[in-house]
C-alpha cells in the first residue's frame, strides 16, 4: 500500500506531470523528477521542494523508489519503458490510450494511473475532484496504486485497458466534439461581429443542468420540439459544411426523441 | 426612459416570466401578472409582492402601465398581440425567434426584450449576467427598453430580428448540439456501467477554458492531432448512428485544423 513516506520518481515534467507531482507532494515524497530538459525538470523539482532531485538522464533514475510514474506523451511511453531497468518499485503510466501491456516483458510490477482530466499549464485544477482510473498487473499492485490515488482524489476506480478506451471515446464526444460545436457557434457569431462570449452564461447553465438531470432530460431546441419550420430556416442560413452537421445532428435528435 | 417607478404588466407566468418579474421587481414596479391560470398568476404576483395584481383575463389588463412584457410560448405571442388594445405603454415580447413585426398594425410602440438564457423553474439564474438583446420600433422605444434591461443586467445590446436569428442559430450549435454530444457520451458510458458524471470535472475545465482562449485554440483530441490510428479504433467500437456522427465531426475538425 502507499504509505505516508512512500517515495515517488516522476518521469516527465509537462502539464500532467506537474499537476500530479504538486498534488502528490502534499502526502507522499516526490523524490526525483526526470525529464529530457534539465531546466523543466529543475523547475518542477523546485516547485515540489523537500530536496526533490532533478535530472535529464534516465540512467540516473533512483533504484529504490516505491513508485515510478511515467507521465509523458503517449508515443514516448514505450521507449521509456524499454530503456529503464526493472527496479522493484511499482511502474505506472498516466495515459488514457496506452494499454498496460506496454510494460509486459520489461517490468515485473506495473499498472496504469490515469487521471481523466485535461490539464493546462496555467489553469488551476482541483485534483481532488479528478476521477482516477487504475489498473494493476496483480491485486497487490492495483491496491497500492489505488491507495496512492486515494491520497490525492476523492474519485478512484479500477478500469482495465478496454474500459479506459471506452472512457476516452466518451470524452472525445463530450469534450472534443462539444468544443467543435462551440467553434461553429463562434464562427457563426463572428459573422455578426459577436463571439461565443455572449453564450457563456447560457453554456454555464446548460452544463450546470447535468448536475441534476441527465443530458437526455436536459435536451431542448428546435430538433427536440420537431420544429421543422425553424430547422429549415436555419439550414437556409448556413454554408454547406455547417449545413451538413446541422442536418445530421438535428436528425439524430429527432430520431432519439419523439415529438 | 425606464424611470424608477415605471409600472410593468407581465403577460405570462412561466419560467422566463418568473425570472424576469423577480429581477425587475427589485428596481421597478411590477404592477400586474396576467396568465391563463389564476393560480400561477397569483403565485407569481405573491412572489413579486408590493400589491402586484393577478388576473387570468386579458380584458383586465391595466391601461396605464409603462411597459407590457409578453413572456409566453413563441406560438402564443401573435394571438395575445392581436387580442389586446393598443395601450400607450411600450409593448415587448421576450422571444428569440419571433420577429418584432408581430406587433405591426396592432400596437404603436413596440419592441423585443430578449434574454439569451435557458430558464429552468428550480434553477437559480443570475439575471445580471444574462445578455439581453433589444429591438425597438423607434429610437425612443429602443432606448426605453435598453434602460429597462440595464436595470437588471450588465450585458445589454441592440439586435434586430435578423441578428437575433443568428444568435439563436449559434445557440442551437453551442447548447443543443453540444448537449447531444453529452447524450452520446452518456450512452457510451452507460454501456460500461458508468455515466456522464465521471466526465463532469473534465467538462467544467473544457468549458472554463473559453474564458481565456477561443474554442478553436482550446481544441484537443485525436482529430485535432490527425491521429488516424485512434480515430479508426474508435470508429470500430461504435454502432452505425454514432459512427456517422464521429466520422463527420472528426473530418470537420481535420479540415479546420492542419496537422
């Protein structure tokens, strides 16, 4: 289990690594940050404090840490796994779309420590509200990673690689595609000298509703009302690319919701 | 201009009427609520207080108010306009999609008093943050309605009927279609025994980014990265209706954003 006094090496110093290191350093000992650039490793080690070491060389990785958290871009996880020794501590990466199998044959005790959040450098995130999804090669490893996650978040669950993939797929719809709708709205408004900012109060309330009711119950608008007069007048206002999206999504809403 | 002491009749007692009446009653005199049902009219008049009258009969409408706000379902505006006298006060409806012309030939002094927000009975909305879009048949009427809106909101602009239509169209994308993405995500998650609630911290941060950067700048995800491996693996996981949406929206993102 992750005891008070557990020692953690963080590999990576980007947005995710930074937010995790800062949150973890409140309850456990983040003893080393290794990153390709000594400046970013040093900056994060300084932020963590408590004598945390900084290095730009994986050969200097401490051999006796309890956890090694690999928090780098998805496409760099495999090379780091292959390029480091099988130290006895627990190895985990923080990526939603890399399977736990990436460790197979290279490490004995491994798992996944996935925070379902988009971290931006200058944007504060309350890590205690971030859901963590945990996978471990065996019960012991899984419990240790769960305990570590519990030390920083109130929402911790087990999820194997296929479940994590479903979460990622859902996040593409909920975040990336919803954001595309805001891009389209912004473009429409800019043609009238307005911006998406005018819709922010409306968007806040629209999202806020999901605290109390499901998105299906919260649905409103012309397609939900099967108001074909308004739908047709909207289609006539749109350029072809937006018209195709408007038509497909309105049809999807009308199919899903009866009159 | 809307002076302290202006007297307002509200026609309607639904969600929009209720939120507006309560906000207006803090700075002007809401003197009458007329609604089809005496119970709902009475309930709102009691909430407003200050001797506000309640009626279920448009024939009892006070002839000497400064403003008559018609806040009912879109499809009832025209009949109410046609069924009431041309009292000398200013008439306005609160609908985004009904043109100001609905008053033409029936009233002399008229306009639109449109709050760009979705009001839900039990959900508190800070009206001072709601953008109001105002239209008036002449300068005098427009100024009076702007002044009335300024008494309850910090965001008041003029918008003619065609501009209001663009706002409504943008809101369909930004709210209704974004909400459809949350419906799809919720359905995907429920297949794994999860719900959209797991994505709420992520959604809050995604929306919060728009305070600082445009939605185009905030775009992330596999399509933004042109990561066709992940896109193909996601398509393979989806049923046909969701696959069509995923493909069209990913293509739209890839078209909009270079590698």
